[in-house]
């Protein structure tokens, strides 16, 4: 085996933070607008964020990643609630 060098281990990855930022943007959009094209763009953005959440937090390592995964799970629940409020109102 060859040694390819040491990689520094960060607490979070850029993809994890990006997925949470996309979810946060979608929640903010859906909280303000409940109809029209902005609502549907926020809904699509949220679906992308949920996809990113499930792919980037598939196996969190360490307490910090578990904490971010829990925050992300709450954000997914909040997005779902905001989406349902817009759809059924």
C-alpha cells in the first residue's frame, strides 16, 4: 500500500453546510410566501436541500456531526410543515 498523505479531518464538510443552508433558504421562502412562483421555487429548493441532507448525513461521525444532523432533521420537519401549510391553504 502506498501512503497518499494525511488529510486534515474537519468537523463538517462543505456539502453538509450547503445542504443545511439550502434548507434554511427554502424555509425562509416558504414562511413568507404561501402561493405563486416564489412558493414553488422555495418548494423545489427545499426538495434539493432534503436530498442533500439525506446524502450528506447518511453516516455522521462524531458529536458535532450528530448535532448538525439533528438540527437538519428539525429543519426537514419545519420545511415539511411549511410546505403543507402552503399546499392546503
